[in-house]
């Protein structure tokens, strides 16, 4: 399976989608088509925690002052399901591997894997 979860209004997501060979990827724009429970569960199986899928740079994260609160795995899961901005993006799924976020290191690994 080849899939990418992204936000159309995010300049970084748009830049990365142009950089990466998107041939054969199913695209899901998460504002128009929010992540479902089963999709989030699928992502979680490929990584170590819901926290790793959570965007701590979201404006809402600061607005809700989550940095200074005790946030559990269940909370991270619910926040991502409730609000699309909390999903760290883009998220690429390539067979049984997941690539989360926009760091250069993650994107380079993805490009290597795609070829």
C-alpha cells in the first residue's frame, strides 16, 4: 500500500509532495477528508506511539497549553481524531513502513525507499 496523508493548505506538505515521486500513492487531504479511527489505528501499528503522530507545533497545541499538561497516549489519539491539525504531516505509508513529518532526515529516507 502507498498512501499519503497531507494538508493542502500547508506549504511544506505541498513542497514535499512535489519533491517526492508520488506515482501510485493514494492521497488523502486530511481537512476535507479527516482521518478515521481505523486509519489512525493502522498508522499507530507502524510506529511506536500516538505521540509520534502528534504535531506539537500546531497553533492549537500552544493555545490549549498542552505542553504544560499531562497528556496520555489515549489523549493524543483523541486529539488527532478530533482535530486534523494535530496529525504531524505529511504521513507517508509505504507497504509496512511509515514516514511521519517533514524533517529532512525523514523525507530523505522516504525518497531512498521510493527510488
